[in-house]
C-alpha cells in the first residue's frame, strides 16, 4: 500500500506537469517548479529510509496532503491560462542584449556593496566572531533601510549573472562582492536562491540551454555552496581540518537539508501534528510589516517543534504543503493559503506571458525559485518572497512601462 501512494503521487505530478506545460506552452510554470523537485526528493527520502536503519521510516499517508494540495495549486493555473493567453505571440524570450540600464544598475549595486563592505569590516574588527558564524551574522545582518537596500541588491544579482561576460566585466565584481556578504550571513538557502534565479533568467533569455547537464551543474553548484560555507566556518577559522570526519559531518548536514522537510513532515503527520495552531504565522511577513508601521508585537514564524531524524540532525521545517497544514491544522485554511500563493505566483507568469521583459522575467524567476525549494520549507514565511518580485515589477513599471530614457552610456568595458 505504501508504494502505491508514492506511485500515485508520481503519476499525478507527471500528468499535471504535462497539462500545465501544454496550457502555458513552457516548462517554466509554478506548478512544475513546486512539484518536480518535491517528488524527486520524496522518492529519495523513501529510498533512504528503507535502506538506512538509522533513518526513521517514512510515513507514506502524509503524501495525501501534497496530493490534494497540488490539485488545488493547479486551479489558478487553469484560470490564468485562459485569460487572453492567445492574444500575443511567443512571449518567452526577451532582449537580453539591451544595455540601456546596465550602467545604472551596476552603479546602484556598487553603492549598496560599498555600504555592506564597510559594515562587514566594522563588524569583523569590533567583534571576536569569525566570518560566517551565527554570532557575526546576527551582528552584520542588516535591518531597516539597509535591509531593504540589500533586497534591491539581491533583486539585481541575477541580472548581473545574466550580463556577466567579456563585455560586462564589472558584473563579475558585483557577483563576487555580493557573495562575500551572503557567505558572511551564511544562510545556505538564501545564497542558493539568487543563484537559481540567475540560472532561470539566463535560460529564459536564451543564454543558457536547459538540459540535463545544465541542471546537474546547477545542483552541483548548490552542493558546492553548502560545502564551501562549512569550509569557511570550520576549516579556514582553524576550528577543524579537512578529514573524513569533517566530510561526514558536512554530508550529514547536507542530507538533512535535502530530505529533512519531507521526512520531518511525514513523522509529524504520523504523530498527529505536534505544533500549536499558528495560522497567523502563515501570513507573518505581511502582518509584521503592518505591525512595524503601526506598532504591536511581531508574529513569530519559526516552527518551535523540532523532529528527530535519527542518525541525521533534527529538523523544524515541514515542506511547502506540510508547513501550511501543520501551522493551520485546518483543511479549509490550508486550501485557502495554497490558492493564495498559487494565485500570486501564476499572476507573475501571466504578466511575463503578456508583457515579456527583463524584470517581469526576473519576478517570475524568483517565484519559481522559492517554489522549487518547497521540498524544504514554505518560503512565504519570509518577507523577501514578497519584496523581491514586487521590487522587480516596480523597476519594470518605472523604467520600461514609462519608457524612461537615460543619457547614452558605454555599456561594454
């Protein structure tokens, strides 16, 4: 019976991916971004729990939450796909060679990076904490206006990945300095996410071919980010040295990051959901934004319950659908939240479908990225998931829709 549930999930995902790709004439859809990585990780989790006695047995009935949730997630896809979808021609390529605003964006990123490097230097000089440590991250991580400037930097980071070539050498400097700041904070998924968004942007622009090889390189890059972050923290700081023990330690953490959400949700579901009711937390970023403006105690969004994963580390993440269900503990509320996020993400696909440009593409790429990490967590617990697409659409409206013309600049270097 267990394997039947897994097969049903695989068949459902394959069928709905086929339908979604036909509706939108592309594989770059929110449903495909959410369902395919989750399904791959779920199959891997089921296999690992079956062959490794140190890993708890996967509880297959938990897949029912995802099966129902994915069906609901498709509803906005169908609705948006029929709203004038045939009114334009091929919309999935935009002019990646347009350098009208390259100098502007480059200069903006340099200003933000200068502020960040000054803050990072001050934090390192004034503390005993090591680069990449949680303590340094707490001291260095931006708040207030600087935090929102950093969101603009992250929004432009994939653009620099798109532009980086022999004609735009300064883009490499932006990429390198931005990565320094990211590794200083050392939150792995928030290093990986902008890189994935940049990869997707390059594919949509036709500068990178979507293939098994390119996807494998992307996955390998994500793994490299994980190992390199621990190399900085543990080896370079002199706390340890390269050894089989170090490699096993980091590999265990990586394994937990990959399957932790899927496995911990299955165990949580098996035990009847251990979290307190936290429905408000599902909208925490929006609620906390209003509380920041008008006062009030902030809503906590971090799951307080950590599940033991046997020989792996414990985990407090529950996947995209799992977190929605565990926090709300209500079928009706869960359905509403799934439809809400699906509507948000499919609206950016619809905008790019009808108004293809660099920044409508980038808004879509960020949403696809956050969905692709749904095997790990429900990322809309973070304000960045709202702010980054909104920033991209705002830039699109101001510069492209109003057709602001800047003085001519030499874009090649």
